[in-house]
C-alpha cells in the first residue's frame, strides 16, 4: 500500500476535484497495477474486506485499523506529483 496515498483535500487532489475524480478504491488500484485478484473476486466490497484483513494494523492511538479498504486512494503522493 506504500504505492498509494489516501485522498486528502489540498494534499493530493485539487480543490476543484471531487474525491471520486481524484481517487479510487484500493482494490481497484491494486488490481490495475498488479492483477492479484481472481475473476471470482471482482466485487470491490469483497476486495476491500480482504485487504482490510490482510493489511490490518492499529492506528496511531492503537484503537482501530489504520487502513480503510473502503476509502479512496490515489497513486499521487502530493500535488507536486502531477504539476509540471
């Protein structure tokens, strides 16, 4: 998941963009880049649940998971990655 960043206003998406325009569900990004899911697991919700189980680790407070499989992520690290 270090290839991707969670979509955040002002950091890796322009103010005029909506989150859906700037990001994608992590299962979709991983499938596009690495093709790890079989055709039987083509549902993004199932992919998200599987990724949450595999990538579970506590957040900074140790309270909940730090990874949200249903969130929106991007290949952009910052806006500087897309500005010429």
